[in-house]
């Protein structure tokens, strides 16, 4: 039996490809279908099942399109309902696959339909369990995403999760490999490991939530403490995962349309259209961009930042990007449900300039210059746009925190007449923030190249473990 973990770094998501004797199961697929179809074709196999561990909140999964193209059966656990045909598996139900099988283990808690899948190979051995968002490496799924007003609370869900882990997962052999759906960087847990798999036995030793002497009450307190509000796009993705959406092929066809610079300029000036520059940090900083464009580079955590910052899931988007990567960029927009991409700037910034159109640039300084200006008092508004937890663990003295995550809700605190100097950890988030500042009327905004990583190498005074202060 072939079992492949397919890791997507941008989303910190793991899908799975399982093949036995010419039959394939795909577990938790991404939106795009062709990679899975090509893998099956290369094995001379047919996709028989598409299994979902739950309705995902952090990405739009591709089960409907994949089933339409292959005839595969879509399988969810108990309690799942959708606008399309699904099969609700029962706890303990076995699904034959070639010479092996997958057994559904209903593990509610992250969501009520949440299920894990025990893999049994052709020899009758069960080397792997796919735990979805019930059990991560070093963590467990957050229990607040499926709260229903008047019925389920996060504490109720945490209680279900405790029982699922103790009665369904922790009873498996210690040498079984745990394959979760997410790793470090995902917002579906609090503090996941960067490892993408581990033995259950080791997790029992190292995962705080699997402590043998932990009571149910202690577990509930642990997993519900310190939860930050989920990204704003999560409910939209859950809704889309229960619905029949625009075909991924149609999304790609529309989004990969080249737009002539004159037309692009006209569109960029319309209030209902957002321009996003997806190029590298270096290209964006050195070549400039279209006035009013946001920067969200495709080489960073692109899809999660699009989801966190573009508040309208139906937003009309046109974008600037490397022409060799246009299909990839539209795909990554669609992974978090942003299907209304209308096309890209044909010929890029070079073509834009050749038509005599102006470009806008974000100012930048080195970490050393930042430290020097901070020391002599010539810097008006130094700002750290990292997460509050990062800022509180260590930051430069005299620099206030304004997390990118909440830039829209807190923007009223920004004074457009002031000059702002922004940094993050390495320079990706600060460029995003600077572009949004600029698009919202802050003319004097400067990015600190290299961010906090470079600042620590200067003589900048650092503060550790301080209490939160009022923003700006």
C-alpha cells in the first residue's frame, strides 16, 4: 500500500494519497484537482473515495470537483450535511481499498462530524492513523470553530474532544504513526509542532493534551485558554465547503486573463476592485507598484494573509505577478475561497511604465539606520507589526505594537499626517502593512529591511516579557 503525505507549506496543510491494487483514496484534498488525478494516472489506478476528516475552515477543499471528474464517493463522518451528495460513514465502518481498507473513527470535538481514519494495509497491519484536526503533533484541534449559538459551547466541544482522544485515538498501539491535517503555522490549533508526523507513543509523552493523568476538567481548561479569535475568513470557508462552488477550472480560466495596462488602470481606479501585488519583496520594493495596490507576496504565507486581510470573500481582485506563475497565483487565491480574480497585469510593471503610467514606492531603511534614528530621536512613529505574542516575548524599546492581523479594525488609531517606520520579523508582513497604510492615505511610511531579525544584530535596546501597552 502506498501512503503519501502531501504537504502544502502556505497553508501548513497535509492531504493524503493512498493507493492499493489500483484503487485510490484521497483524504482532505486541496481545491485543485489535477495533481491527484495525475498521481492516480501515473499509478494506473482509479480514485475510488474522497475522504474528509471534517468541514475545513482554513481552506476550500476540492472534494466536489474531484468527485465530479472521477466518479469517486465523497465520505464524511456522522452529522455532516452538505448541498451535494455525500456518504455519511458510521463509527467503525470499514471502506475496502484494493487489498487494504480504511476504518472511520468518529472523533468529534474540533467539529461534531470530525473523524479520523485508520489505515490497514494488504498484510492486515495498521501502520497509520489520519487524525485530521482532532490530534496534531504537539497539540489538538481548537474547539471553538464549530460553536453553535444556543446549543454547543467551546467547552462542550472540548469535552467531546477529550473523550475522542482517550477512547478512540489513545487506545491505538504506541508505534502507530499519527498523520494530522495541519502543522505549525496553521490557525486551527494553538501551538503545533513543525514536525508533520510522529508515533502515538511519543505524542503521549510530549503532547500536553495527552497527559495520562489529565482530568477532563483540566483538559477543557487547557484547550480553551489562550484562544485568539480565528481569522475572519474561516466561517466563509466552512460555508463554501458545504456548498457547490464555482468549478476550479472556471475560476482559473477567468483569473488567468491578461489585462492590457490601459484597461488595468481603468479597473484599478474602480472602488469595488482591489489590486494586489504578488511579486517578490525585492521586485516590489525596487520596481515600485501601481498606486493604491496592496502587497501580499506569493512567496510568503500568501493564502492565509489574503484571507485575513481581504474582508469580502467576493471581492473583485486584479493582480500583478510573475507571468510564469499566474496559474499558481490564481490557484492560491482560490484555496481560501477568493474566486473573483478577474485577471492580471499583462507584461507586468515594465509594460505599465512603457505606457507612461506612474508607479508608487514604499520607502525603506536598513536595521542599522532604524536603530540610529531611534537613538537620536529623529523617528516619529516606530511600529512593530508582528503578532502581540511575538512583540511581548521580545521587542525594541520605544517601538509600539500594531499587529498586521488587526490592521483594519485598529486603523482609526493611525494618524495619516505622521511618518511611520514599520518592521516585522523579516520584512514580509511589514511590506504588507506599509502598502495598506499607503493605500489608506498614509503618505509617509517606511519599511525596515530585514525586520526584527536584523535589528537584533544592531545595538537596538531590547525589552523582554512586558505587559501589553496601548497601541500607537
